C-alpha cells in the first residue's frame, strides 16, 4: 500500500509540473524563451531609426537652446487652475446642507453680507486683513446667533401672548446673551469644514482640461523642478489628492502669516504707503530652498551609502546658471507684481472667456464684483493702481493653458 501511495503521489506531482510548464511562463526553460524572443524580433516591424534620430536631435536642440534651468515653479490656484465661480457655488450648496443638518435655514448670501459688514465694522485696514477663514467663521456664528435670537424672541412672544415688536430691550439683550452661549464653536467649525471640503472637491471636478497634461509635460521636461502653490485663501493642492497633489511639493497661504498679511493690508489701504507683497513670496522661496537642500543631502547620502565619488551624482542643473523661478497666476497685482519683486519671472494667465476667470471683471474700470466677494471698495480701488504698475512686469501672457510649457521654455531660452 505504501509503495502504491508513493507511486500515485509521484504521478500527481509529475502531472502538476507538466501543467505548470505548459501554462506558467516561469516554468518554461530559458531555451524556449530565447526561441520566442528571436521569433518575435524577426516578425516585428523594423524601428524607424531616422525618426528616432530626429526626435533625439530635437530634444537635444531644445536642451541646448535653454540657457537656464527651471528650479522653482509656483502657481496661484483660484481662476488659474480652475474657475472659482462654480467652485464657490458648489461649496455654498454644501454649506446650506450642513446648516440644515443643524436645524438652521441660512442661505450663503446671508454669510457674504454678514462677512462684508464684519470687515466694514473693523475698518478698512483691519477689515481687509481678516483672513477669509476667520471672516467666514465669524459670519457663520453671527448668522446662527441671529437665528437663535429670532426663535427665542418668537417663543417669548407666544408664551406671553404678545407681539415680538413689543418685547423690551432687556428681554432682547437676554436673548442675545443666551444665543452667544448656545452657539458652540465646534458646530460653527463643522459647518465651515463642510464648505471648505466641498471647495476642494469641486476644484478637482472643475479643473481646467489642460492642467494635468501641462503639469505632466513640465515634470517630464524638468524632472528636478520643485512645484508649489501661493494662495491668498485656504485652497491647497496637496488636499486635491485625485488631481493636483502628485505634482505639487508645497503650498504657502497668506493665512499662514497673520502679521505679514495685516501689515500688507494696512499699507494697501494707506494712500501714502508702499504696498509690499514680498513677505509671502519670500516664504515660498525659503520653502523651495529647504526642499532643494533636502534633496541634495539625500542624493549625497545615497552616494556615501554606495561608496562612490560625489562628483558622479548627476543633476539637471550641473553646468548651468543658477536655476530660475517662474510664477504663474491670473492676478496682475498679487501674482505678477508680488512675485516679480522677489526676482521671479512671471506668466500671466489672461485666459480666453470660455475659462470663466473673474479677476478681469473684478478690477477693471467697469468692475462687476461676484456675489461671493467681501472686498471693500478701498481695496478694489487700490488694486487697480497695483494692476497698472504690474503690467510692465509680465514676462509672458497666455490665453490658453496649453501654451504653458512652451512659455516656460521661451523664458528659459532668454539671455
């Protein structure tokens, strides 16, 4: 019996090996692979060596034309990589739903109006300096308290069988005090987070069609470039995980530096002031240097690990002048004027009408402010002056995003 069992096991094993050899490439002999590769090579169409040579020579020619290398590429986000209007509309819809979940019937327009009043009450300089996040949180709380006061006064009037208008001042003040305590910060923050979260999701859905292809091409042609975002709000490409996040290395927001923002808007609202936007762009450049140095250290540590000479570490920037910085955005004053004052080359995205940008309509002399804007008139007037001053700082002006990579190459080819 034992011999029969061993014989049967051997037969089963041989059968499995035979099947594995028939169906699994890993089990085939090297000779069979060699024969198949030779046969495939013989039957494959010949490679057009002239086409390869032409393509290679074009690539070499492009590299030779570049006298500089691209070290840092920064972008504005709103109205530069996606239209802000539909994004805000989607975020407002999420806001209404979040409000309803907590039992409030408050429309987005009420928040915008409340935010504008908050800025106005704070004064031109201080009001403009309040961050978008802070003013929206304050506006949400104010409108929630207002609704709670209305409800409480209505309840009191019903209990006392009187009209709301007949309630005395002390009763109203008592209701207002109660509402301030009743509205919880975590509820306000939850509603705001619903708005901000949808803002990022919507930005990904409304991304301009050429953005990803342009970023891919830039990464391929400039593999060592560091890409960052400089924004005056809370939009962050690193949170747009399905689209922009893989291409961006960092994000610098105006809201990260409260003192710098406050000083800027004080100067902006002062007729005799010298408005300076360098603080935010210096922060972006410092971040670039930090990342670049980290990359160099990592490259050197890898060389030390394998024991090779450090001179053998190849870099795109070897043998070239210092890498340059290019900033891309849609705003003359903030994007062009601010970055150029820190030494960046600039690309203004003055896109065709089908892109749906709002900057041109907001700050031209026939200004049409969007419904979501809370900017005071003093700021708008001052921005127009800054726009005019920044016109001469534009290196390239684009009407289509598909032209971005070529515009970068043209800047790099300039002496």
